[in-house]
C-alpha cells in the first residue's frame, strides 16, 4: 500500500470521527468537564499529527528522530477517566457510555494509523528519496 493510499485512509477515518462527533454531540455534552476537555485535547493533538503527516508526505516537514509519549499519556488518561465513569450506574445503563466507547475506539485507531503512516513516510523519504519526489500536478491528474 502506498503512502498516498494511507493518506486517503487517514482522511476517511478522520471523516468518520467527525461524523460520530456530530452524531453523539448530545452524549458528549453530558460528560464531565474534565473528560470533555481531555477528549478535545486528544482530538486536537491527532488533527495536528494528521496535518504534520500531510506536510511530511509533501516533503515540507522532516520526521522527528525522537517520538514523544504525549499522545500515549493523553490517551491513557482519557481511558482511565472513561473507566472511572463506567463505575457510575446511570452512565453505564445509558447509551451514552457505548457511544463514548465507540468514539474512543475510533480515536485510538486513528492514532495508531497516524503512527504507522509516519513510519511509512519516514522509511520512504529515507530509503527511497529519489522515488518519493512528488509533483502535485501529477496528483491532481489522478
């Protein structure tokens, strides 16, 4: 699978997440403030990472040698808060918990796909530099 195909998958996954956010906005509004703010932080981080992948793919940004664990830490904190909320009987019996769980699963999948894409782009730019030169006009023609 090419880097371009992976970018298209990322676009589709981000669209699905946006669609779920719209669909579950009432459920999200009912969440505790700390959980909502952490959810927003995680999503902002992933959107920024997605943008970085696009810029890396176009050769505008180079890959970082060191990977920070900020995203993993944020994701784990978000999951911990979700699990704490599951202890609440009303949260568990309402469909809200299932909708939030679905959204969290999509975010985890999105993060993993972005990490995989970053590896693919890095390898492509490092070992196949002469083949990775991309003309944007060629992309528009496809």
